[in-house]
């Protein structure tokens, strides 16, 4: 599952609805069940305050969290974050990514960060 600036959120849906839409579409989950799962993920990251906001009203961090949780709730074997500096221009993103992914370690099997080669020193060796 790809997280990219090129893949936007649904602008007419809230963050909660954007995340909950995935299990509704992919596994025919009820709207209530999907929303509960989405809410639990938002709570785990401490971002419940953005649950009812729509894309134009989100900060860069909130938009990234929505995209990340939209990927996480799909339970893919690999999540790819493309150019996180583009997604999080106002955030010290290597630390933010490390802290966020640590909170979701049980949900994320494999996380790949695709970035420019000159950003390699920002990330710990794997």
C-alpha cells in the first residue's frame, strides 16, 4: 500500500470516513464496525481531534496520519511511504515517522520509506 502526495484523501469525506471506507469496500465491513476500527487507530496515535475534519482543513501531519491509517487498516504486507519530506514539510519527519510507526508496530508488517538518496543520513541503518 502506497502513501504518497500523489494519492489524495477523498475531499468530501472526513478523516474518519476516509479510513473507514477501506474495510467497508475491501471486506464488506459495516459502517459502524469500520468506523470503530478507524477510531481506535486514531486514538492509538492521539489524533482523535482530526477525525471529523476534511482534507482542506487538515495540517500536513493530520493529512499524513489519515493516509497512513488508511493504509494500515487495509492490513497490507508492505506499506511504502514515498518522499515523506514532501508529505511532512513542516515536521522533523524522521523522528515523527519513527514515533508513529512504533505506535503501530503490531499493525505494520513491513514499512519501506522511499526518499531521495541525499536524505539517507536522516534515517537509521536497517
